């Protein structure tokens, strides 16, 4: 069985005109070290697929298995813990906490399991060094550029060495050059950490750099 | 990095948002802890006032009878623990007429002040009051006035004033020999020697606790004694009878102070024991008179009549000493006459009631018969002596006419006649029938040589006194000429004062008269002064631990903590809503961050705990700062009570008292409330999906069906709340909901008021919620300002909960302001009406000296020296006037004017005439003739009599804490002398602070209270059916007051328009309402701040929309109109909802007479709130359009 297995995934939303089906039997299977870019028109269900895979949303039908576990069988607290241990997120809007420093933002997922140990701080610093922000660890998000913020978000997604990293339009708000560097970073780090990477993007350029490229069409994922 | 770091970072980063919440918590803590401090301050101030008012005085004794001044020395001179000050404590009236200057041609009106506390004191009292440091005890003919008296008289030091004071009478004035129509008041001209500043405790000295400034005057004790014939008289040739100086009050100071009531009671017991050891029979007005010629002694009273309790003790002691006794009741016959021969008569003779069995043998008998028999004497039988038989020319078997005076209710002396069957004629000389000991000694009567020299208080027809009558007097003095059975005499002539004039007692066999008399006297006195002695109680010859009682009473009738808590309820509610609203805004603003925490794997509970901890820290800091603000707030409130709201408690002697307990309790309550509000706000996170939060959505997404369902539920709740409110209001109006106490001093009407208010406010908010959920709220159509306005309304529905909370803030504060305004009453608008607080009367009056005579008759007025022959206008007014008198037993002021805890309120005795007349508005007294309830006597479970009383609802519910059907033990629950049962309650009446019982019961309970001291004055032409009425004109009303005060000045008659008296009571209520309104205003301020914050937030969130609208051609003014429409909509909804809720909740009150709603000022306040709210919205718009369009659009 694959490390990530999405089978026959459907998702409906209520609307005045009746239920609106966004995903209709989407399938996806991945193993560690793999990276998939998913593209598709607006409203095609890219982000919905991503959020369901990231356990932030539930499917109307179908199944999701991550590392052999169906996360939707867990209760709220277990699911949060599962997400913390196995999944990392990178959003289009970097979602850094403005009140925390760069280092603290990276360490944020560690808070779920209590206090942060020295080794974890060292690992965060190492990651930041890896993305070229070693001299910015004490800075606040407001003092960073857009690309720098997104690199911090990437570090935050990887701090717990997750099995799965989900990136939702990670370069959507960035200029071309910065977008390219962030894309490269995501792919490199994903590879280095032997993690599965799913990236939802409108950018064909970014998608083209991924080993696997899926398109969502009529609610189904086509590779 | 740990959660603490994150919390700290959040606290500092979001300090502006937290500051707003912090300010809300500070406001809440300040209000809650402040209310507790106000309560402490009032309580401690009352304690302090008690200590200042009483100086070193711990125990006081104030009797209605007079006893030897030497008792003070005898009891305490050698006592190191206690010192005593003798005093006279009386009521009096003052008059002052300013004298014109030498060349001034003016006459100043006479100023009168009635019901003044007159204290006859010496240096002992002055030093006990610690007053000798700043002033001196009055001497000679100087009088010292308290500042309040001086202010009312408008007199200054050195000027002369007149003091009218009741002359003490040893014989009750409403008995035959009591001096009813003699001069009853003494006029004393005194010079004002000093005016006591209010700050001096002695200026506020009072035996009963009351924070209001008393009307006190101090006169030298010896001067007052001389003027009232209470001075010491040493025996002289001219006046062989020596007499000691007398007083009626004593103050005792203990060297060891004790504030605990139980300890103080023990101390009072010790003082009472010392007193008991010092008292003699003379102090009880009793004497044992020996008759050695017949070898017996007689127990007599200087009051002429032995009260029942004293007679019972005498009877018991004589029995214990195995002494034979013969009780006697003598009465004065105006004449005896042959029934058919008016020329055969005998004038002014004594008739005695005796038990003939006692007279069989020596020393009381035997009677020697000249004719007839003493066997089986009947009720109508009489036995006469041979002198009388000769005068009236009759013998045994004949009928005899006897005429005597009865004493009427109003002091009138109608002559009654009776016919008796003569059963025997007694020999006189040398027999028991010639015994002078039947009649007790009465000064001015039995000790004068000639009938013509009698000092009797009634008119005598001396022309009919014959030589034979004079000869009898010369030979036999007051020896009875006739005898009836004791039961016959008692049925005709006993009074509430007693049923015996003497108890004749013979020594036991073998005991000499002197020794027997001494044995009796010692044992009798010991029983008189015993603890719990009825005689001591009835004479009030007992010390009370006045200071300890005052300190206990300082706990206060009204819990000011609770009161201010109640006042601040809506302010606290506003602060809580504001905290909730601001915290909610803070959470909404941080929705994305919350979503992120959830996304990275923090469990929902962890996320909430982080936010919760943040909130708690803010709340705790707010609580700590709030405690400081509470002190400032309480200081402001106490300052307000001393100045702006002085009508509420009537004293300036308040200070701020801060206790750690109150601060801690206030802190805890405020923190807990704020924390609960924060927890409730955090609940909104529970149902929000992480994905939504990440996208910035903080409202739970609902399908249209769900939204419609929510709207339906809101409409349903609103309808239920509205119907409930209407039912409650109808229940109050129809009398189904009683005005009795529900709990904690709150009546069911008050509970209904709060329920209606809360239900209506809820209904209005639920209706708003439903409307915002409906399609109507979203319909944008039309053009121009109307179209823009509709867009504004649509915006209001975008953040439904925000809008509803903002409206809730405004509505609850408006509710307070309108409800308070609607609660105001103005007695001035209340014309005399039967079913009202004035009962159809125009004046209420009180007199310092009781009046015996009927002011409704020429005869009564004449006896009071009110002769109207030369004053036709006065005569006319007097004829139109109706005066209803009430007997009065002065007690503590239990009205809302007194904030001390009261135990023994003033009691009024209601005449049958008033019971028949009825009138006044009753609360929850659902019988056709409530006054008649006073005539229904009851018994408790032990069969003891329970006396029915009526009282004002305010007095019963708030001062005495007793509702209808409850019993009040007098003097206290632990050791009741008797019980009163509340049968009915007046509603907002002039009888506040008093209890009413029938005159018959009153006279039984308080036989020593003579005449009438409380009066209601109305218009005789007033129609009792209330359909039409005839009232005095305002000038006639004023004239009546002037005439009564002038004519009855010597009685200290003080008349006050009934509207003014009611206004004084209502001033308290209205002042409380004003306090409430001020606090409601603060609530409205918080509401406006809340709404302004919400509007600013709404506008800032929509900055891009507004920029877009500007970009597509909307001018700034149009955008302003759009935002203002939204703001105006919410403001008006809140103001209207609050106003309607308040008016409905106050509906029952508004339909009563005297409701005086300040519509204009209330409307202006609401308009002002509206304008301030609109200006705040304008400021928000200005902020939103300040940023250039392009940068705003780019920023988004």
C-alpha cells in the first residue's frame, strides 16, 4: 500500500441550487520522496483535495490513508496530533504569526507536544540556515520580504519531519524569481527529507518542475 | 519557545485589542468592588455616627414617668465602673419672632418648630458627650440649639426664643382628676446661648438610631425642673411636704467600652441591677400609708389609680405575707339625689367600690347597720351612710339617683346618671364606715379644708354645694358616703390605667402595724424591681444598651452593597457585553492565526487554552487595576451620596471605608464574570472549520435552510418573550402578582419588572437577529440615498452577532435610563384622592404635647383655647376642616429616611372614626374594607393575643422585612412582650415608618400614652365616594396650616402639607432613581463606545470595498451616508427596543397616580446618545476614507 492513498474521493458542497460536487472520485497514490504538482482551473477542487489530504476537511465519500492510517477515524484531538506528526502545510498566504520571531514561527508545530527542546531549536536554526535565513532568526514576519516569509513557512512545514507536505499555491503571491527559488527549495527539501510533497498551483512552470503532474478535471485527478 | 512565550508574544503584540478588553474589566471590577466599598462605607459611617452621636454614653434610660434625681447618685456615685448623668428628655415646640431694630417699623412673622427633642442636662451629660471640649453645658435661662434647629428658626446667639413643653402630670390627663382642660403646656422664655455645629456629636445626640439630623435643644436641668415643677422642695412652714428633684432619663457611661451587643446587654443588666437597688416606692409614685387608728396600711399611687401590674404585685406580696387585704375603687359622684325630689341631694361625694366580704371583721369592718341588710348585694345595689340618707331623705328599699362624670375619648366629661337600690343605711361615727382610708390622698383635693378650695380640673357647680356638704367635708373629708360592690364600681369607673385606687392591707396576726408595713414594703419593692418585672417594663424604668444597639443597627436596614450592586446591574451587564464584544472582535481579527495553530497540529483544546490564558491574564490585570479604580469609583459614589444624592440618606457624615474583603470579593466576582464572558466568546471557535478560519471566516457557515431555521427559532423565542412580558404586566395590573416580598427584600412586582425587562430586551434582540437572517435585510433596491441606505442595512446583516451585541449594549443601557425616568413620582401632582398615598387629606400634623380634645367641634376647640368668635374667617375654615386624630407611641423612624436597622417603629392608634372613613391606597390587601382588619383580633398558636396592624409597604418590606400575614414581636423576637400581625399594606402612603393598630388595642398596650399626637387634616366637604370632590383652595390650605400652628403653638403643633411629607419620602426613592440613572448613563456610554468600536471595525474591514466603491464613482458623502444608515439603524433599534422594554416593564407604575415621567429630558438624553453614536460612525468613515484609493486596493 502506498504511503498516501486517496481513493475515489468525492466532496459536495451545499448551494442554493442544490449540492455542488467539487471532487468526483479523485484518486492519488504516493510514496515517500515523491512530489506531485496538481493544477487545474479555479473551482476545480485543487485546494479541496489538498485540505482533505491534510485532514483539515472531510470527504463526502472515498477514503484517505496516510502511512496506512485512515485519519478520519480519529477524534478531534488525535487528528490534530496526527496532523502535527505527519503533515506540514505551506499556504499561499504564509500565515506566519506576526507576534512571533522567525525562529518561533518555525518552532510553532513543536508547541503541540509541549515545550521545545534545545535540539529542536537547533534543527529549526539549521533549517533556516538551509533556506538562507540564518541571520533573520530573531526578526518578525513584518520585517521580512514575501519570499523570505514563504521560506519561513516552508521551514515550519518541515520542522516535524512530516511524511507529507502540502503546499497550497506557495508561490501565488510571489514574483517570478522568488517563486522559482521557493519552488526549488520545496523540491530540494522534500527530497532531502524524503517526504511526500503535493503542491497545488496555477503555475504551469512550477508544476513542470515536479516529477509528477496531475490535473483536476471534472472532479477527477488525471496524471 | 513554549506556550508561555507564545502567550507573552501575543499579549504584547495585540496590546491595543487587549487594552480595550482590559478597560472593560477595569470598569466591571470598579463597579462591582466599588458597590461593595459603598456598602462598607455606609455601614462604617453609620457606626462612626453612632459613636459620635452617643459620645461616652453606653446605656440610656428614658421613662414616661418621673423618678428621683438622687437615684443617679444612689446607684452609681460609688461605682467605679459606671458614671451616670441625670436628665429630662421631652418633646417640645419652639417659637421665635425676630424683633425689629430700634428705628425699624416692621413686624416679623413668628417662626415655629415643633417636635423638638428637649434635653434637660447638667455638666455630667456634657462631659459624657465629650462636648465640653468645644462648648459648655447651658446654664440659667440659656438654651443651646443644634444647628438644624437654629437654621429652621432662623435665630442666632443672644436672641430670645420661647419653648413650649408639656407639664408633667402625676395623674393621667385623660382621667377625671387628670387636669384635662387645665394648662397642659409650660411657656419658657430662654436666650440662645450657643448653637452647636453639626460636626459635634452632641448636636446629633439621639436615643434611637437615625442618621438624619435631629432637632435637639439643651436646657439646664435645674431650670427645666423649676419650670415644670419637678424641682426639689425642702420642707418649710408654709409647705410642710418635702419633695425631691425628679428626672425621667439617665445616661450611663461605662469605663470599659463594649461594642458587642451580647456583652453590652450584660453590662446593661449590671446597670439595671444597680438601678434596682437604688429605687424606692417613691420612684414608682407609690406609697404605703398607715392607718394606726384602724390598724392597717394602704398601698396607694400618686396617680390616684393603681395600675393593674402594681396591684397584682401588691396582692401577691400580701398573700405571701399572709396579710388580709381589701381592694378599693373610689370615684367622685357629682351628686346623689332622691329620684323624685330634686331638692333632696348631696353634692360632690365619694362612692367606694369594695368587696363587702372583706368588711365583715376588723380592721376593715364591720359596717354597723342602721337600716336594711348587706346580704346578697346585687349589681344595682348601693349602701349609703346615715349622713347621705338624711340628705337625700331615703332609707333601705328606696331608689337613689347617682350622677357622675365619664371621661370621653376626646377629654370631654359627659355627666352620666344611674339609679341604685338602697339596700342598707350605715351608721357613721366611730364605725368602719367613717374610715378615711378608703380614699387615697390626692393633693389639692383630699388635703384642702373646704370643697370650694378643691383644685379639680373640671367645672364644679359650687352654687349647689350645701352647708351640709361642707360640714361633712370638714368632719369626714373624702370618706365615702356610699358603697357599691367592687365589681359594680369597676364596671362603671375602671379605666385603662387600672381598676383599683388602693389596696388596703392588714398586718398578719401578731405582727405590729409598723413592722408589717415595713415587711410588705421591702418585699413589694423587691418584686417591683425584679428582672422582667411588668411594672418596670411598663414604666420603661430599664436601661437599654443604646450604643451597642446603635452599632448593631448600623448594619443598616438597606444593604447598600446590594443596592449599588442592583443599581449597577445594567452597568455590569454593559461592561460584560462590552468585554465579550471586544474579545470577540479580537478573536475574529486573529481568526487566521487560530486556523494556522489548528493546521499545524495544535488540538482545539490547546488552541482555546492558549487564547483563554491570554484572556485570563488580561482579566487578572484588569481586575487588579480595577480594584484601584473601584476605590476611586466608590469615593465618587460616597461623594455623590454626600452631595448630589444627599436626599437618599440625608447625612454628610459619610466616609470611604475600604476593607480587603470587599476588594477581594469585588475582584473575584468581576474576574469570574469576565472570564465566563471570554469563555463564551471562545465558544465561537468551536464550530468553525480550520479551513474557514485560515480563509478569515469567523462566522459559522450556514446553508440557507439552516439560516432560515435559525431565523424561525429567533422569531419564536422573541414571540414567547413578548407574550411572557405582556402576561406578566397584565398579572401585575390585575393584582394576580402580589407586591409581597419574593426574596432578599425584592417584591414580586420588582421581580416582574426585571423579568419583563429582560424578556423584552431578549425579544427585541431575537427579532433583530431574525430580521438580519431574513431576505428583507439583504434586499438592495432603489436608487439615490434610499438605495445607499438599503446597502447600509445589508451591511448590518453581514456580521449578525456583532450587530446584535452592539444593539444589546445600547438597548440595555437605554432600558435603564427610560425605566428610571418612568419611575419618578411627584407627589405635587397628586391631588387629594381617597385611594392614594394622601387618602384625600391635605395636611399631616404632629404635636409635641398630646391633644385630648376634638378639633372638629367648637367645644373641643374652645377647650384648646382656640376661640374663633372674633375671627369669622377662621371659624369658617374650622367648620370646613376635618381633623382625624391618631394616638401615637413614638418609636424609631422606620421610614426610608432612616437607613439604620429599625426594631421598634412608631405606632399609631387608629380611631373608630378613621376605621369607618377608610381611604388610602392599599397594596395586596384584597378585602373590601382593609381598615376594618384592625378590629379583628387574633391569637397565636399558644393562644396569646396577636394584634392586627397595617403598615406602609416600604416600611414593612424594606425596614422591618415583614409581609402580609407575618408577625412582628415587640420589643424583639427573643423576648417578646406582645406580637403584631401584618394584615395589610399601604402603597406609597404618608404612613411610612409607622405601624397602625386600632385605638382600642393601642390603649391596652400603651395605657400611659394619653390623647392624640398625630393628625390628618382634610376637607369636611370632600365627597367620600370619590366621584366629585371639593377641595380647599391653595390659599385656604396654607391658611389652615398657619391657623393650626398659631392656635395650637403651645402644644408644639407642627403642620406639614401632606404632599411635602410624601415628597420627602419620594425624594429618597427619586434620589435612588437618579443614582440609578447616572449609572445607567455610564452604561450607555459603554454601549456607545462598544458600538463605535464595532462600526470602526466594520468600516476598517470593508476598507477595500469602500475603496472600490470610491474607485467606481461613489463620493465620500455617499459612503458616509451608507455607513451612517447602518449605524443609525442599529442605534435606533437599540434605543427603541430599550425604550419600549422599559415602558412596558414600568407600565403598572405609569398607570398609577403621581407618575411623573420627564419625557422631555429623557428624550433629550436618548437624542444625545443617538447623536454621539452618529458622530462616532462619522469618525469611522473618516478613518476609512483617509487612505488613498489605490494604496488601499493594492494593500488588499
